[in-house]
C-alpha cells in the first residue's frame, strides 16, 4: 500500500500535475505550493535553485540518499515521522540516532511530518480535526484532535529529534499525503511550524507503480519540467514500489540538474520559509 493515499482514478493526473498531493490545501482538495524565485544567496554562477526534500518512509533508501547527497555536495530538507522501516524498527527509534546525527553534521535541514504519520481527513463542525494515524497505538483508526492535540503531534517529532541528535527541528512541517485544511495550517502556524508542500513538477512519482511509471519516465519528466525555485519531493523508501526510485534516479537527477546550471539549497534558504528560522 502506498504511503500517501492516492484517490482512485487520479494516478495519471497526479503524475502530470500532482495536484492531489500538493499543499497548502483546502478542505475540498489540496493545492500546489507556490513556486518561488531562486534563493538570493545562490552563487552568481547558478542559473537557479532547486530545493530537494525527503519524507521518511520504509527507510530502505536512507543510506543511499545520504551517500548521493554527499557525493554531489547537495544539502536537502528531511521531513520526519516515526514510520516502520525495512529493518523492523521505526525511523525515530534510538537505532536511527547515528543516521540522523550524521545528517545534522552535514548541514541538512529537518521538519516534522507528524509523529504517527497522521493523515488529515476533514475539519469537523464542532471545531475538532478528524485524522487517521498510520502508526502508533491508534494506527489505522479515525480520531478527533483539538488544535492543541494537532500541535502536540507536530511537536512530538521535535522532542524526539532533540533526544536523538541534540538539535531542534527547523520550523517547517509537511502533512502526510500533502493533505491539509485551513484548520491544520492554522494549528501548525500557531505552534511555530509553517507548512511546506512541493511544486507540481517536483513530485517524483516514487509512490506510483513502477510497471506503469518506470524510473526512466519519471527521470525524463523531472529533468524536463523542474524550474528554479521548485521544491522536489521523494521518499526514503516506498514499500509498494517494486522498482525503487532512488537507486536509479536520484544521482542521475541531481547530476542532470547540475549540468543545467542549477544549485541546491535547504528550505532554510527558500524565500517563503527563510524568514521563520526562529523556533518558539
């Protein structure tokens, strides 16, 4: 089962524009994150800036991602949830502390993806937020959160990240599936986290079935369509995809974009998020 829920009949449309997976979003349907101009701090030689982001997942590609980023001298932004991994543990277990400490030391940025990978379902008339956690004691069950409870779900990742690494998260969050509402956006903002979606061209397609959407097709699409200021999203491993995206595409994508003159930066340098570096 894909980590992000994809409405039936919309896979082809998602590959073309990823509109169902983008945010900020509204109750009826998610909307794309705005494309911003290249960061002003980019070197003069850069023809533009791309913002690479990675959401946790099965973690099967975690080390490969780290190795490629180091090889290509790219800084990225990671969004963390406590997800089940192919090692049989969870991505925020103590066993992952060395991995996350290593990424901190390399200068990457980090945001919260909700602790239990909590999907927004709808805003309720009584002021509560209906959600469905994927993991944790209530995994797979509908629940109703107050704004405060939603905020705590975001902060649980921050608390755990500090326990593992000694460092705070950056003040960003990303909703599982990209699905948000005015209430979840407000709740996140009230507790110090600004939502970060991705550009239509920035959807990697790594959650789509590889028989219908092979890696070569996804790579060609990304190289052709990414523009300066775009936020790109992929995952640290997807359980359902038979032919994993990252081993075939990540290095080729980054090198291809570098050949075009693009530079890379974390969301700390993105114009839409740079003004919120301070965490309350």
